[in-house]
């Protein structure tokens, strides 16, 4: 697992720092607000109900976006690869009243949070020179740093939204393959509804619908 973590961090650093005269890069910042299902149990470990938690999950990112060659798509479409580096707390989706045992492990209230390195492929529909509709999908990647031992997991995510020049806002659904409890017990952070907002600078001139500039 340590090698996987090192590879992820190194890949993201290279994405942020690498420069190429033929590449078109955009850089910015992004804020995510997660809304996830919270599973509630009594002090005997018996499931009671589940509810939508709209306040706990938060994450901030530094973003880098590489615009793929524009001649791969029609003039009104663009493709790009995005890498992000950041993180924050997801909060607790296993709400337990006291301790109980699951698969020979003693659990109590548990909060996940740590380093996140999402990598996505994004398709932009260029509605005008300054307005774009986007859809994206990829892998979220997270290293939980709130436990005694770092736990790495990945999964999948997909989203959509709008860009207005350098400002972007949208929705993303995030799902992890494993839990952040040692032994993969408890509930996964799945189907997390996420509101995203951010600012991305540099390279907007390459995303104009009626522009002769090309990114190669």
C-alpha cells in the first residue's frame, strides 16, 4: 500500500509541476461540500435508521487541468484531464451509540478524513466563448489519516456542471470501494452527493467556441 500511496502523490506532483511547450495547462482551486448517508446504530450495534448528513464532509483542492489536443474533437467540444491535490474531513457515516463489535473488531464513533487525489477525464460542451457545460468521471483516491494506520482506498466519481469563464460550479457523485475502518468493516462512503465550486485560471482562451487558437 505504501508504494501505491507514493505513486499517487508523485503522479499528482508531476501533473502540477510538469511543463511542456506543446501542453496547455489550467490551474486553480476548488471547494467540495459532501452530503452522505449516515447509518445510525444503538449501543448494542443494532441498525436503527439512516439519514442524509448535509454538513460534515468538506474538502479543498489545488487543481491542474491539461487540455487535450483540440483537433481530437469538433470545435464545440473539448477534452481534458484533471488532477487535484488536497483533502479534508468526510465526517462519520457510522453513527454509533457506544462501542460494539463487528467481525471481532471493537468500533466506536468514527470520523474519516485525510489526503485526496482525484483524477478525472472531463468533456466540455462549448456553449459560447465564456460559457461551457461539462461532464466528468474518474477515480477519487483517498488516504485516511485519522486512524492509527493510514488506509488507502479508491472508487469512482462522476459529475456535471457549468463553467463561466474562470468560475465553475457543479455536482459530483463520489463512491469509495472500501470503508476507512481497518479490516474494511462498517459502511462505505457511497453515493455521496457533492456540491463543487472553484476558480480555474490560464488557458481559457483555448476554450473559446470561435477561436483559431489550438491546444496541441
